[in-house]
């Protein structure tokens, strides 16, 4: 019987080649898309879960209570880890480490060899016990102890020494924010951080080095990250309640502790007013939903095409039923046909995944590959089997339900439920397609908005680099010489990254009329004269820092958001007391977005510290970038021998804030196009079905004198209704979805009516073009051929 079914399936595929190929293409495209999304989602969900202590590993975080609401940060006191390990019996191990971005702009070298750009972390002595970064060489109990040691990755060892046998050898590392070069002994070599780690670093410096050169040994300061491994059986919820007010006992009344599973930090990184509200998990859920949508569209496409050719197979069904075939055997046959076709589609889909994976990796910035293992094979087979059963369910039930007498006469009764089912499937397809089209419009317009909206400073043609070598100690003379280079419009210094969190304080500051019970958080930065002018920022009141006024070391500049929270009227000239020192407000800076447009502008201040600057920013004349950068490199080589100018442009950093949104925009375009194509195949199936059912009606109308145009209009009218129904359903759904996504931005576009009208018209136009092909074909059929069966 199985061989008989295979033979019938083969004959049907061969007989109805067009339907077979359309079905195969639709299912292959849908499965290929779903499989690539599955690999991406699996990689995202598996991020940071390779650590042996994963199930008991938590990150301690803080909720800061400020006048603007609760601000959730991963920065904690440098003393917290050791204190929790001593005082909390639930803690098996605790470790303190710096965020990777603190040391991501570091350099490492040996002797007189050129410096290599590397990223590192300060890490407590138990870091390699808490996290699973295996040591190749070195003693795990001593590798991160002492202030003159360093552990490096095997990749860095190969780059510096061309071998991993380097324990006991000397090397040098430096970072722009640290004033000295650090000569250290290599105490260990660890394996390279794996691809499924959200943190990638080349070296680890003992935390003792950081604590010996900073104020992080005070409970009032925070910055490093704290991680704990709970003991077996410890209840994390109870532990979280126990430590919630831990910082109150340390004199920090506005800070509350909370914990989250370490591996969740990658996906669930967004908090609003102290509550987790999402993060990258939003995109994981979005693309998972898109994969399901596209698979459903492909399955519906199969159902429509299968029912479209039902009139060709009704005599086959009638004869089989007369010969004694049960409905169960017929269902089995048609389901087998569907499942076999789906497995053929799976084979082609796997070829498609292999073909498109390099481009997919380029878009998503991943390193995915199709390495088939038992779990992956079973998952893919499961997806294919489910798709086959789902897509074949309705055609199998429909075909097997024919009345044998009616089937042998060639008459199919069309019930109202059958009609609504077929049209309902098309409505569902196009509803999903229109939602995707609207989403593409909105995402494109929002990305265009955030990339073109003025952030409050001029980011174009501004390059920057970290100070090192002779530049570090002579930055003012360096800037004076740089300004003489043709094409350099201005140059200035700052003490940290310009974009992102500039470093914040909730510390000791006051002003006239301040409410001492209010907790306010300020972003802070140190700058030299000319930075505000270099970046084209505007003053709302007062002036910027300038050498012509003498020393501005006791002066301070606040932004408009900072003045707003202070409540000061006519603030220029008022005193702002910071860490026990009085600063005079000399200017109010117009708000600028130093974070992405997802964030509101936060209160901040700039202090004048020309001798503590770690980054140079240079404004280059438009059209002279290449020549000016060349001259700058030559000058840098003379001024700072032994060092290479390693620069970036500020607008590159600005764009990198929206990498995720750009990826979503690109992928959405591809997925929407695919959904439309497969939906059109489904509509083509319905047009084929209707044309076949109304063939004799068409012949009679033509005999009675109906024109081909009128017949095309009659057929097209029936197909227009379900598409219009889909548009009516899709537009409010797409409004709700896009509004929700836009609300994740503090600055966003307003939803325009034309986004929805254009999406609806586009879907309608595509459907008309699809139906027109079949309608024209049906309208041109010879009426004699239509009526000869009578």
C-alpha cells in the first residue's frame, strides 16, 4: 500500500507539474526562512549559558531612586562582592569585575614591538572559578592575585609571543584612562572567549590593581559589576528579598539591590522605573513570530493550490470510493503526498540555508553555520513534519469528503463553509502580509528619523582617538600644533567616550534651594576649551570654557536638563557645589543626545580639566578629509614616535547605536517580500480554483456576448473582496504593533495615515496583478472547450 501511495504521488506530481513546482517553491522558501530564523533564535537564546555555574549564577544590580524615577544599573560598589560572600550564607562564591567597555580601548605589546589593540577586564581572584573560561596554563588560585600580574587569552599570546607557553614572561598594557603604562608578568593563559559569550576580552587584570588606584573601596562609589553563585538549594527569590535593602545598612539610602540570572542579562537588558520591560528578547520574539507567520502563509498556499486542483482529481476520488477505499485511506494518501512534498522542500530549504547563510551572517553579525547534529536534525524533521501535516490537513479532509456519485459526474457542490474557508485562508495570508508591509514602512521611517535628526551636535567630519605616549602628557601643546594643519577646523579634548553613558554621579552636590531629600543623578565629563565649539554644540545661556577668561577650573557648565532638575532661575553666575568644592555656573548647554534616541536627555555637567583629558576630537573641513587625515598621520608620527594614529569618526559611533534597528529593518524587508510572494501564490491558487469551477459559466457568458474585459472584472471582483477584508483587519493590528515598537524610543516619528494607505494599496495592487494573470487566461478560453463536456 505504501508503494502504491508513492506511485500515485509520483504520478500526481508529474501530471500537475505547475502546481507541484509552485507548492515546492512556496514550502521551500517558507522552510528556508524559518530554519535560518531558528538558527539565529537558538544562538540568541543560548548566549552566556555555557558556564558550568549557569543555573546558580546571578548578577547583582541596583535600583537608584531619583527624582526622575527608578534607574536600574548594573554598576555596584567595589566592596559588594566580598561583603556578600562573607555575610550571606546563601552565597557560595562572589566576584567583582569591571565591565568590558572600561578597557576595550587598551593596547598590549612586548619590548619595542608595535602595540596591539585589545580589550580587557579587571577581575576578582575567583573570576575564573565563577565563569567558565578554562585556563590553558597557570594556577587558578593565584592567576588573578597581585597588582603586577595579567592573564591573557591564547589568541593574544600567539600574537605577542607566537606561542601559548608564556607564563612568567613580561608584557606591557596601557589604557587611555590610566595615566601610566603597566609592566606586568603573565600569570596564566585562558582559552579564547567563545562565540556564544556576550563578553569578549583578551586579558584579565587582578581587581587589586583597580582598587589600589581608585575610590571603588567606598560604599558611596559604584562602577564595577558584582556576580554571585548561590549554593545548591538556595532560593534566589528569598535571597533577592534579603539583600534588597542591603545598601541602606551601608549608608546608601537611595540604592536598592536586585539580582537577575547572569545569562538573562543579554536578552533582558531593558528596565523602566525598576521593572524589566524587555531588551533583545523583543527581537527574538518578533522574528520567531515572523518565522511562524511565513510558515503559515506557505501552508495556506499549499492548501489553496491543493483545493484548486480538486476538480481535476474528483473522478479519482469517486472511483476509489466506489472500489471500496475508505476515507481514512484517502486521508492517509493525501497527507502522505503533503508530507513527502514537505520533505522535498526541506531538502531544498537546507540547500537554501547553506547558500544564503553568509549573507544572513553579514546582516545579523553572527557566525552561524549549518552543522547538523542529532538534536538539530530532529528539530528540522519535526518542523518539516508539522508543516506537512498542517498544510495537508485541509486538502486531505476536503478531497476525501467528496460524494462518490457527484464526483464521478464531475459535479462538486460548493458549500458556504468551503467558500468561507478558502477565502478566509487568503484573508489570513494577506493580513499577515499587510502587517509586515506597514512594519517595513514604519521601521524604515524611524531609522531614517534617528539617523537624520540633529542630536544637538555636529557629528560629521569629526574624528577622535585616545591619547597615548607623548600626547598623553602634552595634550595642550599637541592640540595647538594640530590646529595649524590645513583642513583642521578645530580640535579639543575630553576625558571619556562622548557617546553613551558619560559616567554618572549621584554624589555630593548642592545648590541654592536644593531639597536635600531628593536624589538626582548627573552625567559628568571633563573637557578642555574648544570642545563645545569643535562639536558645534549650542549654548542656551552664558558661555563655554575658554582660555581667554583665565583659569576656568572653578567653573562648571550644565545642560538644560540639569538646570531643569535643579530648578534654578537665571542660573548663570550661581554656585553649584560639587564634592565639597564650589563651582560657578558659567553656561547652560542646549540639550544634546549623548545616548541613542531611545533615551531622554539626562542631566549632566562639564568641568574644565585641561590636564586630565584622555581623548582628542578633531573637526575636519568637508571635502578635505583624505588630505587632512594624511597630514595628521604624518604629524602624529613625528610628535609621538613609536605610536600609530588609531582613529575613528564620530558619526560611525553614532550610527552604531542603531545597529539592531538597522538589522531589523533589513531583515524585515526580506521577510516582507517573501511573505508577499508566497501570499500571491496562495491567491493564484484561489484564482485557479475559481476559474476552473466557473469555466462553463465563462463559456456561456462568452456565447451570450460577454466581452473578455467584463469576464476579467467579474473574476477579479471575487478576489478583491478577501484582500480588502485582509487590509481592514491588518491596518488596526499593524497600528498597535508599530505604535508599541515606536514607544521604545524617547524620540520617534508620528504614525502617518499614508503608511497604512500605501501598504493597503500596495497589497491590493499586487493581488490584482496576480489575479489578472489567471483571469486573462480564463477569459481567453475558447467557449466551445468550456461547454463541450455538456
